[in-house]
């Protein structure tokens, strides 16, 4: 056992010195026999026992009637029993001082009473300090430790640098059994995570020197604090994390108190979390495995575009189209590289990137090798790929792979083979390529998506250290925490005061309750003005026809105030019309799982229609806020279109950073805040409509 594994909190579970199989059986086809075969076939070198009252010996394995009858308290007991027997076995394990369990059973019982069996087991494990893999899991394989624990027989597992942690049993089995090219050091079916979470498995993987990338299939995060800690540690160790997080369309009722919350949904918090820690989010198991394989390569993308060599002009056209759609830049190669390509290519083939290098049957290894080498030497190229359906040991395929290996050996850039079609005839042929450190990715779309993620991770790693957030006066924080603790809701004026207190520029305004006061306020603030109802309880003023805009003189103000007072009440707010600019929506959302978020997106009446928004998780700084905003479609408007001057994006960034500080300072008191719009013009930004919602600590 590696020393780092031995010192990990999860060592008794994932790298145990002794193992007992509860329910071990010699009967072919039984779960107890399958589990036993898996452990025996994995090469486990520790002490191994069977537990079954019907046998004294199973296939030469010393067997006891119960855990208490074993010659020692084992580190790990694998519980291969039915649901009805699980709780009794857990009680026996705790009494026998077993340190860890793997539970395959679902733990759902007909007629069960509250608390249900999973919760009862969770409480017992917590009280006893018992580690549990599962329940309702398929097991785990620690390839570095030679321990294969699975309810099904899986056959050999290729050793490699990828750690997989999956909430999907099907995905776990697929990645475990279907492709020997996918090499893992640790692969875990996490199940219900009764006592061990994905964050814990990640921490163990980060103790393993062989871990170069962590691939996650997530349904949820049950330990947000621990998960963030593991992500931070992965960043510190430069271990990329790739995540397939399901549930994008799920909505959270707790987030719907403000408009920003309704727009967020639970998934927005995960987007923000992944953005903060550089987690590469994928959409399918194909993309997950391709990205993990590429990012497990010791060669990391730094900068530059893709250099590609293909054996088909038609496939090149498809690849170029997909690159544009997926956002993978094609490198603009220099004249020297074009000259090298021209010297290598058959007459009639263009010396351009991507290169169609297939001629009329000449020496493929020399031509393709020269093209790959030329691209790898170009400073504008950040990664090199050969696109070809190589899957059998025919002379052309061998020549292609030899050329690829030679090109990879002469440079230090990520170099890979991408198959045009994801249907592989003979994947064993690729094992030699993979052993030479060259990833083999199935399918052009999967391969390009993996390249995009590698490039994005490289850009994330290149970010400067997080700048400390602007300091907020403790007196301001205390004042507003006290105010938000009161039951009286904040109106628009007070919500604007709150935003201003934390550094968001807000429009000048006056609260009025009489016609004369309204006119006086307009004359002091300067025409044209807007007058809006400020009656308590009216949150959506436009729908209530409680807004009058562009009032040019005192008579217009009198008429507007009279209309509002007659229909809605006399209390109103008068403010000058803001200068023209881009309407932006800003918001603070408190996610019940992951904490505060800041939303930035297209504002005004189209906020819901355009669905152009991004969520940031504090703490973040101006560099990270600007980077996130640059990915919005809104960024094109901010840059200036149709002769309009560019907006002051820096003012928007500063407002977003200010909201990040507010969200952290008022967590537990502030339920949410909407600013819509924040008008961003050439000379700055100003919030003209704000609503804050308070919440008492539970």
C-alpha cells in the first residue's frame, strides 16, 4: 500500500489491510460468489475472510459464522446480503469494531417507518465513526491496491491515471468494463453516500500519486463544504476535475423569492461552483471519458489553437464546422509552417491548417509525420491531433500511428489521435498508442469537446491569484444585518440604499407623499424624471401600471402623481431619467446547498426571454467577473454596436464584485436581491430599480 493511501481517512475502506465478505458463497451465480471472485481476481494481498454460518471454508478462504467470530476486527466488511438483513449486519459490524463497510443493497424496505433504513444507518455510522461505501452501490476498484469490490464480475481493469467517482451504477459499470483503453487507478460507485461522500473519495484520490485527473458523474453534492475543499486541493495539485452533473432543469422553490432566484434554479449554483474552481462540465459519458483521457495526459495545453492533420477532405470540412460550433480555435499557422507543409504534401494539396494530407498512395508515415511535426513546431499551435479511423494493425494504420508517435516524441504539446467515427473495430490496437502517452479519443465531436475543455482548463490555470475582495466597513455590515433581521420588508428605496451601502452606484431619488413634494423633487433632481409607486407590497410596479417615465415638466409630474395616488396610494419615488446605456440585470441568490451567488445578465423586460446570464460564486474578483461577462451575448452590446459608443464594462464589473462582497457579508440574513436594470453607459453604471428580500437565520 502506498504510504499516502495508508494515511488517508478512507484507507480502511479503499485500501484495507484486512477484508471480510459477509454472505460469501461457493454457489455459482450468487452475489456472494461474484464478490468473492472479484476480490480474488484483483490480486488483493491483504488478509481475506468469509462470513457465512453455513460454511467453515469457501474455496480455501477461512470462513466464520459472524463478524464477531473472525480472528481480528477487519478494516473492511463487504456486505452481500439482502435488504432485510442489512441493519442487523451493520449492528454486528459496529459491535465487532469493523472500520468500514461496502453495502450493495438498496436499503429500501416495504412498510418501513421513519426514520427510514438509510437514515437509521447513516446515524449509526456517524455515531460509530463507521465508513460506508453505499448503500445502493456497485462497489469500487482500487487498482493501485489490487482490490476489486463489485457485486458483478467485471474482468480485468486497466491501470491508469484516471479516478472515477459515479452516482450512476450503469456509468460505473460502463467505464469499468466496456473499454480497456480507459485506464483507472480508482473507480467508485458512490451510491447513497450514507457515510462517505464524493468529496471524501476525491480527497483519497488526491492522496494517490497516480491520480492525474478526476472524473465525476454527479446527481448532487451532499457535502458542499468538503466538496469545495477537495476542489481547492485539486487546484493546488493541478489535478483537473471533469464533471457530468445531471439535473440541469431542476428548479428550487427556495430560490424563487426574488426574480434572480427564479431564473437560477438549482443548477445555476453548480455552474458557478464549477466556474470558480475550473471544473470542466460535460454533457455525456462519451464527453466525460474523452475529456478525462485527454486531460490525464502529462502534457498540458498552455496557449494557441488546434493543429490538425486528416486523411480526408470531406472529414476536414466536418471537423472545421464542428470546431466553430464547439468553440475550438483553429491555429493560424505561420509562413514557415506552410512552407514545410508544401514541401511534404503531394501536388494539389493545400499547405493549410487543418491539413488534408491524403494523396494517391505514397508513403503515409513520412508525409503525415512531416505534417504533424511541422504543426507541432508552430508557435501558434497549442495542441496537435491526427484525425483518422485507425483501429486495425494494417500497414497504413501502423504507418499513421508511427508518424503520430514520432511527432509526439519531438515536442511537448498535447498530441492525440481522434477517430472520425466512434465505432471502434479493434480497440486493442490503440493500447500501444495509449501506452506511449498519446490519448485516443472516439469521435470527432467528443474529441473536439475534450480539446475545448483542455484549452479552458489551461486558461483557468493561467488566471492570476484571486485578489482580496474590497473591504466592507464592519459598521455597514452590522447595520444591514440588523435591518434584514426585522420582519418589515424592504421597499425599493431602502433596497437601493442597501445596494449603495455596499458600493453599487444607484440613481438619485426622493420619496414623496404629496403632489407638491413630487414637483419639488423633480425640480431639484432635474427633468426629465420618472415617478414610480412606492406603496409597500407592490413588488412588480410595471404590471401594476405603477411607473411613469420621461416626465418633462411639472404638469406631467402632477398628472403622474395623481394617477398613482388615486389608484395605488400617495407614496411614490421620484428619480431622474438615467442616461442611455445597456440594460443589465444583477442579482444575489442564496442557494440552500452551496450558498451565495451573484447573477449578471441581459436586463430590462427581456431578462427572461433572452436567458443570457451567468452566475458567479463569491469570492471572485474583477478579473474573474470580467471573464465571465465576456462569455455573455450581452458582451457584444457592451462593446458597442451600430455606432453606439462602448459601455463602461469596468463599472459593471465593479458592481458585480460589490454584490459578491454583499452576498458573503449578509449570508443568513439576505434571501436575495434584484437590480433590474443597472444601466451601463459610456461614463459608468447606475442601478435604477432594486428589490431586496430578507431572511431570518433558521
